[in-house]
């Protein structure tokens, strides 16, 4: 999760190769959200938002890691701050939520 946050804030898209398996399936927003399948599509979706933002800060906390045999899962809280860019440098966007990975 920390590598994910740093990769996003640093806009280091290649670092996401260390975070996501090639066949990753992601749902942003809710468990019912449309699935994004594959690392390439996932990174493209992330970039479709962050490439238009100024600096961001992804703060993670209350992390729980569970290991069961050769499977691991994590749960953590996130607070994210995005600054504006281009014609809107004074705009900001902030969100908070939870993440779950398996």
C-alpha cells in the first residue's frame, strides 16, 4: 500500500509494476463499481485523473495485514489531497476512504 501511495504521489507509473500483478482486477469507489481488469488498464485509469492534477498526497493509516498461507490481504484508511494544475491551480480536491486488497 505504501508503494502504491508513493508511486501515485511521485507519478512514478513504472513503480506500479511492483504493486499490481499483470492480471489485477480493481474496483474504485465500491465493491459494486465496474471492474478494471489488468495492470495496463488500471494504470491508464489512474493516470486519466492524476495527469490533470497538481501535487497529491496519499496518507495511509490504521493498516491491517492478514496472512493465510500464501495469501495476504490488507485493509487501511486513506486521506488524499490533490492540488490543482493548469488553469485551476487554486482548486483542491480531498477525499477519505478505506481500501481492501487481496
